[in-house]
């Protein structure tokens, strides 16, 4: 898949992009300060001679070029380099030439954890602060695409809350119950199972579900963890990374193409995994 890299003149981004090309994961199109990019490549002994490079120092224009490459079919997905997230997303959401859809932009993290039997998808701990009911349904649909792109035919979604019983004082439990009702009414696509509210232990531990007598097709086998707010998502995600030594990849969904948006604190490995994830989703779409 062809990858448009916006503001490519970043050492770690350039290293991960070059490696993704070597591994046959992506075909990069570099957009940014050509002089700085070539300097980094020379200093790090990175071969970028085969890459298309579009020289654009202005970050707003670089974002526009990247988005237009995707919207007109010259690239399959896009990656944030040394540019503010707000600048890139403003271009993505442009009404005339952007990548906006009827869906909602949301962040999906994918984790490989030594103590869990399969990949775990966490959403949304990076973008939407406190999504409402309709937003949560769109967030689930975005994350289902990610799971299916990586080969899950049956996707189990756990709507997380602090407990499994509905409490009108806890909005997360009320929304989770309504989402489950919508699932039972056939709102979600075939191959998607949604349940909730449930606490984290019930979602990922069969033993916990057995002890508490919680019967559910999702309990202990969740693929997707839907969090009620960004604080819970951020906390679970950071805990997986720093306490459980989980490997991760991240993507923004809800646009016409996946958006690779990595943090400067992410490891080189994680950046490469995120590019691979974006490529797999772009290919699936």
C-alpha cells in the first residue's frame, strides 16, 4: 500500500518508514522539507533514493498535499510526521477535498500481551474525550473494521464500566446497556457480538466471570474493549505498555483511509507496527 508521510523530516519516522519499505509493508511518498530529509537519511545511512519526495516546508500545505494524494487515489493511507496533529486532522476533515465520512474519527490501539491469548483492541483512549451513545456505536464500528482487517471473523466487544449492573448514577453502565440492546435488535453487522456493561476483569478473564457467575459470550474472550472515556482508555493502554510489556500499534479510523498517528514517545518497533496496521487496513478497505 502507498503511504503518504506528512512532514517526513523526522528521524524516527523516517527510520520506521524506510524499514517498512524494506519489509514490503508500504511504499512511502515523502512530503516535507526535502533538504532536512536528505540530511537525516545521509546521517542515518538510510536509502531513500527510490522514494518519491515532494518538497514542501509549510506544514499546512504538506498536510493538504498528503490528504489530496489519498483522496485522489495516489496513496492508500497517511502518516503523521513532524506536524501537529491538529494541522493534519484539519486537512483530513476538509469538506471539499478531505477524507471525512459520516462516521466519527476515533483512535484504536492494538495490543499483543504475553498474558492474553489473542490481540486486544482498545478504543478510544486517544481522541474522543467523553463520547455519547451514538458516538460509541460509531467507535465500535470503526474498531470492528480494524479487527476484521487483521483476520477476526467473529469480533467480541466488551462495553466497559466499573460494574456489570446498570446504575443510573453511572452513565457508562446505562450507555453500555443501551448499546447491548441495539446489538440484540440487529444494529451491528454480522459476526459482531456486543455485551455490557462489564468490568475489565470480566471482559478478559474467564475465571473472574465464573467466580462472579457472569454469563456472556464475550466474558473472558473480548477482542475489543470499548471504554466510556479517554481517561479509562489512556490508563488501560499505558498500563498494558508499561506494566505488562505489551507490544502495540495505533491507528485513527473513521476517515476514508486509515491515519497512522504515532507519539514521539512510541518505540521504533511500535511505529513500524502502526505502519503495518495501517497498510493491512488500507488493503482490507
